[in-house]
């Protein structure tokens, strides 16, 4: 059997985030004393004495992360209280302080919160979910914008029933197009749909930056960003350069099984973006004729997996031809059938998302110990 190494252990622990500080436990320098002998792993998590017992779930998560490595026979992680950190410098130490001492990313003036909708791969319904989530947030009373960051295959013009080129009232910044009360910006407005686009890293970045900052978004409660599919470098750079309040992962049941969604989670954790939760799309099939529900893709996997990963489950959306038809026709179901069951589902998901943004986007509850 392959012997497990110390660096593999550290790599695994990099995937474990301290929910209260929004960064991974290795970057936060909490891990010490890693010892590996004949497949038995031992390490220490140094924690603030005041947080002590509340960090038991984190300790267990760290053990679990290492336990998954091939060649590991046993894992013991021990919490130790380290000496109090040096006096906090001004601007740090608050509950909202970003992890690992990285400079805060500049926000977009007027935009209260930016959330990313992401998926491990294409075709899982990420754009459909983005559009309906944006509309549901608006239906719940928020002012919402929608940024189509899927520059490789922009679908928001079609899904939101918009076409034409954006104007610029002030001659400096582009005005978003508006439909159903949502301000939308997409690369699809700027180039013809069938133009093949070859994007290199820096171009991707400047296109995104412009769509974010050189657009008259006005005052928004939430800007929903439809990310490009996948978890490669482009996505990572984007997640890093946009000041995100949090990310929502869209996944199908099979996609969860294949770990694509987990890659998405890890990507956001790596860049200290709180994951607000998972939405299971195409969760089960609803027969349009008889209303019978079939769990064709082993429904429920996302909920179980989310629980295992300590991520919130935001809701499940069935595979329903009405969702496809409305989204492909530019008449999303949330706005065109507001009394229907699907609109209700999206509004419930949106309410959960809004609540989490308000709570500061932390992925785990805070523990209070006496
Ligand atoms: P992605 O953005 O992940 O590539 P899309 O949102 O473009 O995926 O969805 C891919 C196709 O699946 C579209 O034709 C869309 O209408 C359809 N679709 C998405 N979600 C559902 C659903 N819950 N039920 C039925 N069709 C759906």
C-alpha cells in the first residue's frame, strides 16, 4: 500500500475551513505537529481557548478529511489552546474580518451583496437556476441584478427574454438591459451569439471586471452572478476577483455522486468565499400528465451529501418540462407562473439565500460556550 505523506495530510487539511474565520485551517496556521507513522496520523489543532469546545465539529471534520486519504489507517486530531494572539491591529479581529489577512476586495458601490451561482460542470441547470433565483429574490421584495459571467456561453439574453445592445446614458458606463424588473448584463449583449470567442486569462478578467464595475447597476440589494461552469483556473480567478458575499452550488443528483459539486465547494473554500448552500436541480421527475413523481436519478443524494459536508441544503427543483420550456423561451417560470409550485420552490430557496446573506454568509452556526 502507498504510504501516506505529511504533505498529503496538509493538502487534505487545506480543504477544511474554519467556519468562523472563513479560511482553511492550514492557512490559518492552526495545524501543527503533524506526525505520520505506518499509516497512523496524528496532528494538533491550535485554537483560541475561548472557542475551545465549540470547535469539536471542526476537529472531527479535520480527522475525516485525512481519513479519506488512501493509506491512512487511523487519525487522531487533538485540540489545544494556544496563547492568545497578539493584540489585534485596527480593522482586524471583528466578526466580519476576512480570513488569512488578505486585503479586502473592493466592492461595487451601490451593490449590497454579490452572490455567485456555480456548478461543477455544464448542463446541470446553473443558468436556469440563476435566472429563477434572481426573479425569486425580486419577488421576495429585493432589488436584484443579474450578471452573466458565463462568457463562453452566455445564456441570460435568451433566458431573460432580452436582446439588443446596452446604451450608455453617461457615455462612460453601460446601462444594463431590464426585464421582469431585473437589471441584466451579459457578454451576449455585446457580441453576436454565433461569434466564436477565444478568451485568454487576462481577457476573461477584464471582461468580467468591466461587466461588474463599468455597468450602471444603481442600487442593488443583491447581484446574482451566473458563473461559467466548472472549477478550473478561470473560475478560481473570477471567484477571487469578485467581492463575493457567498456562493450557491447547483448540482444534479448524479453530479453530486461524481464529486463535481464537491470540487465546486473546495474551490470557494480555497478563496475564502462562504458557500451558502447547495441546490439540487433535476432532483426528481414530475410527470406533466399525471403528476406522478419518479426519482429517476436516485433523488436525495444532494441533501445527504450536503449534510455530510456541513453545507446547507437550500432546496430541490424537479426535472419538469415546464421549467425547460419557460427558461428556454425567455419567460422564466418564477415570473410567468408565480402561483405555481415551482415558483414557490424558487421563492423558498431565495428566502433562505437572502437570510444567509444577511447573516453574513457564514456556513456554520456560531457556538456560544459559557
Ligand atoms: P447550465 O447553465 O448548467 O449549462 P442550463 O440552465 O442552460 O444549464 O440548463 C440546461 C438545459 O436544461 C436547458 O435547456 C434548461 O432549460 C434545462 N433545465 C434546467 N433546469 C431544468 C429543470 N429543473 N427541469 C427541466 N429542464 C431544466
